[in-house]
């Protein structure tokens, strides 16, 4: 476990080990989100969101063809 320190004006000092392991360099932007339970998540901001999300849902449908599934759903509405 690593400990970060909050400096003057609210700056957050991220431990070197975490910066190195995640490729975070000076000037990089981080996305910060807080869950309803108060857990703080930080991830490096992707340079290209489309490329970062590309294939993120691969395998989500398993053996089901999602296009055929949607066609069947739409047909059932009639």
C-alpha cells in the first residue's frame, strides 16, 4: 500500500512507485471519481477516449450475435 500526501493548495503528491507503474508523468491529467460509498478512484485520462474504449465490451455477449439478438427483440414488439 502506498500513501499520497496532499500539499499546498490541495495538490496531491502521488508516490513515485505508482507513477512509474502507471506511466504517469508530470503534466498528465487524471480522471477522479468518488463512489457513493466515498471511495476515490483515479485513472490516467486517455489521450483518445475512442481508442481506450475500443473492444472494451469484447466477449460481453459470449456466443450470442448481438445484432441478431436485437432483431429478434424488435420482432417481438409487433
